[in-house]
C-alpha cells in the first residue's frame, strides 16, 4: 500500500471488499457462535461507555452546522430533530477509547462522521424521491429536490471545513476515501438498468461502498485520534461490521414492522432495489416464481398485494435465512478483527456492537 501525502496511508475500502469465505474453519465458527451467545445487547448498553461524549457530539453538530442564513438554519434544525441512533459516532468514540488514550478531537471527528452520514441520507432521499425517512418527511419532500442536493453539499463542506480547522489531514485522507467509495457505490446502483441481473458479488461491492466504507472510516479515525497502531484492525472491524449492518438492515426490510423500523415492509421492493434476501431466494425459486418476480420488476407502480407476494416468495425460498447467515459471517469477521486489541471496556463494547448489529429489530 502506497504512502499518502499525509503520512501512513489510509486503509483502502476497496481492499476490504470480498464475499464471506466458507472455509475459514474453527476460528471463524467460534467467532460467529460468540456473536449469537447470550441475550442481545441493546444500543444504550453499547453506548454506555461513551454516553457523556455522545452528548458532546450533539453539541458539536449544532456548533459546526450553525448558519446565519435562515433557510439553512431551518433545515439543519429539522435534520437534528430527525437524527438517528448516532451509531457511527459511537463506533468512532469507542475505537478512540481502545487502549485507554481518548482525545477531545475524537468528539469533533465523531460529529464530522455523523454530518457525512446525514449528507448521504439527504442525497439518497433526493435521488430516490423518497418522501419518508425514519417515519418523518424527507428534506426533498418538505422543501425541494434542488434544496436537498445543495443541503447535502453544505453538510459535506462543513465536515471538511471542520477537519481542516482541527488540522487533521490524516482524517481528511480517510474520510475522503470513504466519500469517494460512497459516491461510486451510488453511481453503480443508478447504472444498474436490469435489477435482476444484479449479482451477489455486485451486492457485496455496493454495500461495501455505501455502508462499509463509512463505518470503516469512523473506526479508523477513532484510532488516529487515539492509539494509531490499532487503525488497521479497527478499519477492518468497521468494514465487516458495516457489511453485517447493511445485510441485517436489508433483512429487516422484509421482516420489520413499520411501527418499529419507521418504514413499511417491502420498502426496497417498492423502489425496485434488489438486496441479498431476494438474491438468496432467486437461487431456489421455481420457474413460475421466477416469472412472477421478473414481471413484478416491470411494473410501473406495484400494489401492496404484489409486494406482499414477492416478500412471501423470499420467505418461502430461504432468502432470509441465506442473508442472515451472511450477516453472521461478516459479524464473525468483525469479532475476529478485535482479537489483536487489548481486552478493555472499549473493545468489549465494540464486541457488543457486533451482536447488536445482527440481532436488532430496527
């Protein structure tokens, strides 16, 4: 790996992309078993160790995106209202605490990562013409698509400005690489004209770009502001956790309740997105079911009954079991990446984050 202008090179997201390896033997099986052992942790228990610093992240978010322009202030207040779980900032702060060398810069870096995440959501909603996000109207629904795109750009620019204010060029390199991967991932998805030609390898490449890259960057940036020798194992951890997280999210799209997840079951199907549960089911469908699914993807607007039928086929043909197995495989890899880290409360909380990721209900 080549050296960057900022010193030690960032861990390239592209170098981490691969499908789960079924032949890794006893160590991987033991890691997967550990992930599923005992009662599932909730998010608050994962965040408990850094709860006070997460409050600081919320303060930093407000400080960084403040503006004297009324429209920006109105939209940023709304975005902070619909803020999510702060999962990526949690990963950064826990990674920063591994080895016992937390820094104040990490709080600002965590806010920067959340800003980039918010920017991608605003852009994704505009591109997909989505009207709801977490049960609330999207920026493009409340204002316009043009405003949503420009607002996403504003959030990106504020994130970069804050990194340069800190003088953290090493973090700029890591985050720029992740942002590049996310943009490429979005373009790959938009350029896939026949959804059912989307292969399992295509799916892994897509989620590595769109989800794995930013979680990997969050963990690596935490190490950069803490114990730098842990940056590579934490980057690998974040990548695999991100892969497991997205697969679990895609399973929830088929199984979750709208009251819990904030979006209706089959949301991805409504947007004609092929995710791993469907890819897994397509391996086992009958000729009649294959034709039903292909016909579904030709519809201009699908009814609830038509979506329910595809969901039923995915359930019946083992698509959910297949996707859950893959999520657990990536979770096992994430767990394994922590083996070289010190056995301290932060590492233990990251292990809990793995279990939470594949066993959550939202």
